[in-house]
C-alpha cells in the first residue's frame, strides 16, 4: 500500500510538471523552464492585475508571444485555462503549438520589424510613454503614426475620436478601465481614458500609458488635441 501511494504521488507530479528544453516556451510565465499549474496562476494574476510583473517580462521583450497561448493577440483567463490543461495533460496541444512553418516564419518577421511597440502621447508640452499591445488593431494604429487628433470629451473620464480607418477589432469584456488605457471602441473609435472605473462595455485594448499620473489634468475637461507618435 505504501509503495502504491508513492507511485501515485509521482504520477500526479508527472502530470503537473512538464520539463521544457528551450530557454522560453509557451505558457512558462515564471520562466523556470517547467510548465506547472503555478504558471497558469501567474497568468491569471496578470490578467486581473495588469501591472503585476512576471519573471518572463524581465527576460524577453516579446513575452506576450509565449503567454498568448490561444493566439488571439490578447492575454485573458482563457490563456490561463489552456496552460493549466497543458500542465495537467502533457499530450494536450495548445493552439500556439499547432502552427505551420509558414505562420511561424511570418510571425517572426513581424516581430523583427516591430520590436519596440512603445509610442509617445503628447498634449501640449507634456509627453507620456505608452506601451502598445501585440494585436492587429494596435499595429494598424502604430503604422499610421504620427498623427494629431482633436479628441472629444465624454463622461468626465475619456477622450475619443472617430477615425476614417476601420481597424481589426477584437472586442473584449474588459470589465475595468484604468486611467491611461488606450482602447478601440467598435472598429474605428480611438478612446483615451484618464480615469479608472468599472465598465460593461466591450473594447479592443490597444495599449496603456506607463505612468498615467497627471494625465487627467493635462487632458482637461473639454476637447483637446492629442498627438500620437512613434518613439
């Protein structure tokens, strides 16, 4: 009976731990080269607390490539669930593991040409650094920069502008808006938020201002010219 218990424990550990050979692999949020349920927990914490730092973020620039395991270009609780399923079942293939050579080559090329997705958001003589997400809409927006938009005031918490361009929207139930968030509403409305609040609206996240301190006072209470430019 004792031997059976030991074998059972070893079997459970084997199911919950997958050794990863390369330096960085999909879902390895703590970059310890082992995929476990803890990685899934870290990804979920990142989703719930966007500013929560992951170990992998300090080691590689394009960490989203490795954590966005369902390849929908945004980090959500679904990625956490997939990583957990992989940790429990080594035979399970994550969507990011089922890619052909052509797609991999294209993705690598895209990342090479867009290593730095930081942009600058300027209002008057004040400039904020913003980090853009790795999704099609954000890249399409970046490709249009630089540009200055006369953004309209709405609800005492946001500035918005309807573009002539229609972007590749991927609506998400974001649930909570942070001051400094840059979002796409619908497929052509650029929204820059300067207050934090709960929301039931669906947006495509584009990026966020690194340090939004002072952004509310700079944007003011009326319409304002906002300049977006590449770094």
